[in-house]
C-alpha cells in the first residue's frame, strides 16, 4: 500500500504561482511513476505532469513551459511548480503513483482556483 498526501492548493490570481506537494509513504519502493492529474467541473481527469523513477518527465501541452514537476527522493515528495497560472487551470489536482505491478494510487486532491 502507498499513501499520498497533497498540500499547497489555494486561490491565486491569473499570472500567479503555486507549488503543490505530494508526500508518499508506505510501499514506496514499488513506485516507478508519479504524477499530477487534474479534474475541472464537468471535465474528465487529465494527466498534466509525470516523472518516472529514472527522472524522465512529461507534460500535457496545455501546461508546457509553465508547470514543472520535480521530486525529492530523501523526502519521498513530488512537487508541481505552477507558474503563470490561468483561469483554465482551475481544478482539483490529484497526486498519483503507479506501481510496477500496474496498480495506481491516488491522493485526496487539492483545490486550485485561479481568478481572472
């Protein structure tokens, strides 16, 4: 089992920045991918950024150049730095982890609201 706890969401004006954190605990040795997904009202959940155990990263086109995913292995924590936020970035952001077995774990979600 893996537990994920997110923090760092909130309300920010367009053009502002936020940093989300996701602390992982439990059977973290089984994880080979971690990422951030988001779900806006009435829309499907989408993966916005991911990082593999080898350090490779990927981003959705909508956030490239604005969001940066990183991790601190010593703290078992993954971060999502979000800059130049736009109202369309408003969503609940979820941390996810994928184990080598293929099983996925999810955090409880944190609300990000960007006002225009």
